[in-house]
């Protein structure tokens, strides 16, 4: 391995470590993808994770300046095809290799900027935020899975957006307590955290289930090397969603709902053997 290849590989391994430390569920999902997809998806996750950390974690820093610098460095890395920031270097390789549209990156970074300015969301801003924060991430991954086949990408684009939206909305429900108490945010339009009740919760859940149902159609049409990993993530989030649905509103406004790691592993194994045997 020459020096440049070693540098590239090391930056991908940094993104893999970030994924492993921040998300057990996505790490399990990525491991069931075909090996050719592992590093590209780690690179995408590392990029979006670090941008999200800027707006959600660094409360004692100038978040706006940090995010603007991250944005400028991202575009510079993509244009120059190099960065000494390992996360951005790995990401630019994938952006350039798979022709990931710049407008997807712009929409994502715009949603991160929205987190700095918005505490409550109307219907329009809610959909704008979900598109940029979640749907475009699914589309970036879809670019990798389709490997340049634009016809395939366009055919699966809408279900990929629905899956990203479903994941994000489940996250909003799961994190409704911390988003409100730590960041002062309520993402769901017209929802007051202090009076969050069964009616509001059921309306949100109905919308999420519709997204899941539409997403599943696309998952079943993914290339074989991508289908299992995406199905694992889908099943994990559906299981998390089912658990949230079974709980009263006051529970999710008081604690963060989780799926134990042992259950995540059983979902992984169940999906693996189910797809091998043609059951899933």
C-alpha cells in the first residue's frame, strides 16, 4: 500500500470508529451490507454525525462559526479532493466517486443551520428540516448502492426519502424529552411538550407508519448487497417505534426509549437467516 492509499484508508477507518462509537444499530446494519459498501457508508455517517455534533453538543462554543467553518471545509475538500480533516477527506472521496449531488449536501448543512435558529417548527419548516437532516442522507447512501445507475436511483429515490423520514420522526419521538429540556426544541408542528397527549402522539404515529410502509416497498427492490443492511436498520427502527407506540405519552416525555443491544443482535441474526432462507 502506497502512502496516499494508506492515508485514504486511515481516514475511512476514522469514520468507521465514529460510527461504532455513536450508533450500535447503524454499525450492525452496515456490517450486513456487502463489503464494498462498508467504507462508503461509514464515510457518509462520519460526516453527518460530526456536523450534528456541532449543533447538538458544543454548547460552550460558537456553534454558528464552527458550522460555517465545517461547511466551507467540506466544499473545499470536495473541490480539491483532499482534506487533512479525516472525516472530510473520506467523505469527499465518496462524494466524488459516486457523484453525490452537491444539492443533497447543501440541504443537509442547511438543516443543521436550522437547528441553530429554530426552536419550534411549523409544517413547512418541519418538512424542510426532515428532508435536509434525514431524507438526503438516505439519498446519499442510495447513490452508493446504485453505483452510477441513474435509472435505478430515480426509481428508488422516493422510498429512500420515506425511510429517512421515518427514522428521523422516530428519533424525534424517542428524544422528545432531551430535545426540549436540553435544546429547547419541539420538532412536531403544533405540539406543546407540556401538554403532549395521546391524541397528538397517535397522529404522529400514524404519519410515521405510513412512511415505514412506503419505504419497505423500496427496500425490497434494493440491490442484494444493500438490501440486508437496510432491512436490519428498518427492522430496528420499526421495533423501536413499536415500543414507543406501546407506551403512554407521559413515559416518552420522561425517559429516552432504547432497544437493548442483545435485541439489536437478535434482529441482525434474524434478518440475516431470514433473507438467506427467503423469509425476509
